[in-house]
C-alpha cells in the first residue's frame, strides 16, 4: 500500500459536536478490525493479490488527492473485495472499505468506480458510522460488530442477515446504520471533491447512480443492499448534478489495470462450470469490440481462465497474445503476475525467479510480488534465502498474515517444526483467531527441535496471548 502523508489541513466540515462522541477514533478502528477479522474468514472474502493491490493503489490515489480525509485520527484506509454478484459497496468504521465483485464488473469506467470509493471515503472522513453508534456504550463492541456483520450478510439474503442481528435491538440498530439524507449529501460532496482533485470525471457519480437505479428494478420487492444503507433520492441526484455543473469537465482515460482486473474478477466471481462458460463467452464477445484495451483484457481473461482450468500451455499462449497486444505496456504488473504463476505451475522456477526479480525493480513496493518472490525461492529450494527475506518482510509489514504463512512453509521445508508452528501462530493472531494461535504455540513447544531460546519465546508469547484471550472472554461476558 502506498505511503499516505499526514493531513496537512483539517478543512472538512463536521456533523455535530465531536466532544460529545463516546466512540473514540481508537475504538472506531478497533470496531472495524473486529468486523474485518470475521470478514477475512468468510470464503467470499477475495484474497487475490492483484485485485487487492489494484484496489488499494487505486483507493489510495483517491485518498492522497484529498489527504485531509484521513482526519485527526489519520486512518490507514484498506480497500477489499467480496465475492458477490449484487451491486454493493460499504464503509466500515476506521477506514475499511469493501466493494462487491458485482459492482466492480458493473462499473464501466474508472471514474464510476472512483465515484463509489470516494463516496465511501466521505463516510469514513465524516465518521458517519461512529456518530450513529456513538451513543452506544464503548463496552458494546461485540453487539456493534454483530450489527455490522448482519448488514453485510444481507448481501443476497435478508433472512441470513436478520439471523446474525437477532435480538431486541437488531432492527433498531439496522435502522441506525441507514445513512441519513444529510450524511449521504455530505459523503457525495466530499466524494465529488475527491474525484475533482484526483482528475476523474465527476459525472461518473451520476452515471453510476443511474445504473444503480436501473439495476434496482431487477430486485422485485427487495431493496438492493446499496440502497438499503445509502438512500437514493431524486433530490440527492439533483444536488450532485448541480455541483457537477459548477466544476470543469475533464475526461479521464481508464488504466489498462482497470480492464485487466475486471477480467480477472469475472473469472474469480464464479468458478462453476456454468460460470466459466459464461466468462469465456463474455471474453469472446469482448474481442469483437476491437479496441486495444478490450482486446488485451479479453485475451488476458481467457488466459487466466485457462490457467484456473490448469491448461497451462493454452494460458501461456493467450497471455503472450495479450502482452503483444498491450505493447509497449507488456511489462504491466497484472500481466507479469500471471506469467510468474504459469512458470511456477509448470516447475520453471529459474525463469520465474528471473521474471519476478525484474518485476521487483519496476514495482519495489508491490506486496503481491514480494509474496511471489518468496514462493519462487521456496519452490527453488533456496530456503535460507527465503527465510531471511521473509523475516525481513515480517519486520517491515507486521500486519501481513501471508508473510507468516509463507515463513511457515519455508520452515516446514527446512524441517524446523518449532519455528514453523510459531510462524503459524502469528498468522492466526493477525487473522483474529487467538485460540488457534495458542494451539500452534503448544505444538511448537512440543516440537523435538524446540531449543531453550525457542521455549522462552513461546512462553512469553503464550502469556501475552492468554492474557489477551482472557480479556476478550471477560469482555464478551460483560456484554
């Protein structure tokens, strides 16, 4: 994730008296992290590295266009995707912003996608959720987290969401989270200012809302999830249109990455046989549009689809066609990522290592490439290099659970059982599963190669986690 500078000025308006808030920025972030721990365990949470990297690079471009949206709390925004065909996006407390795969596919331009993300950034900047739940006691974190998860569960099944939020206050709290008209207009205004500062076409917001209204007709009597928490009114659209008329029109050229990621999401959204056939048909139709980006995206989509079907020869041939069509941008990170994956799958570790090292020179901050580099080192049996590199990565990126998982793989290949399970314990901690982490530490303690220093490290970490788990259990009882 790109470095985000601290806010230079706090010139965003505030709704209400912040001194009266009972949900502090620290508690707001903690609440968001509580919800994210559960979301990350959901099988529909999309862990795809190129997708996450694109969303966060794109999202931080928007944040950096108006750095004051980070506010006094200096929230570190995190953008992620959920596998769901329903058009939806949502902001969680503390700077976590999610989008559904269906929305990514429905957005016809980067300006449309930017309008959605910028609007959600506006909600976070104004701390709308924090203000709405601010009257709740700070010791009701689990209830608040359950409420938020319930709303997210209602993506395609309102009954499932209601089950999560069962209790006398469930429906009342759901209504609390439905953003008010004033809050929506506030988020729209901030979103438009972000779009303008970032060089995007501000009309993308109106176009997206128009598409959302059209899509809402397909929901029969049910209200689309996005409209459930983001009430859309004719007055609101008119207000956006009036603001757009005051701004200078600018045309924003979509990046190649936008088209490639949408092709990738189309394959990832539905891995059934029917879903794959529909994706193939879409890409074949896309090829007929005969524009450069569409051709590259279609070829790439078919290559990625072939890769997922383990037809690596076909995948490599199609990828080469995509790269040839993309020239001179054939060194694109998304294209390169698939090339490395194909080489790993076909046991060509030396070629993969050369390619990933070249790519890292061009994209030194890419987390996806960092993970691929470690995987290539492990596959190449260069285990000492892998563990050294991953330990350095673990120090630099302390919240990266994937690094700990890779470190565990490297230790396992070396036969270092104690260190393997210690690394797995840290991975579980980062994904919010303290009991599983404690289990891994117990396994590490009993490993035959656990030395005195390892035992000391295990004991110290176990005491920390046991105290943390005790606090969590006590807090759960209090609530």
